[in-house]
C-alpha cells in the first residue's frame, strides 16, 4: 500500500476501520468527513461502538500518538482497529 504524505496539516479527516487479525473483512469507512482530529473523535467512537454491536465483542477507545484509536475484539476472532486518517494519509489510488 502506498501512502501520500505531501502536507503535514491535512484539510480533512476520515474514520476508517480495518481488520488486523482474524477472518478478513472489507474495510469500513465512517460516515462523513471532519475538519479536525477532535471532531473526528466522535465519528471514531460511533464506528467503534457500531462494530462492537454488529459483531458482538469488546469495543474500546485508546490513545496513540495524540490520536484516539478504536479497537474491537469480536467473539468470532476478529480484531478491528478504527483510526482517524488525514487526507494526506489515505492510500493513493492510481
């Protein structure tokens, strides 16, 4: 995966959930775009809670490098990580 890092201060943020362990699943893009990490935090919490309800298990939010990170560990053996990504941190599409 190639990432683009042109501007250290992106203009928008999105919330993305990806499976990092267990049976694969399609990444989930949170609803909406946000103007700051603080605003995107609410979307991160919503998506983390939603995944925890869809696939029953433990859902919680931690902090890593000054950003909140959601984690969902399901009874089916999946571990999801929910992150806030700036527009410049998104994978490049060619």
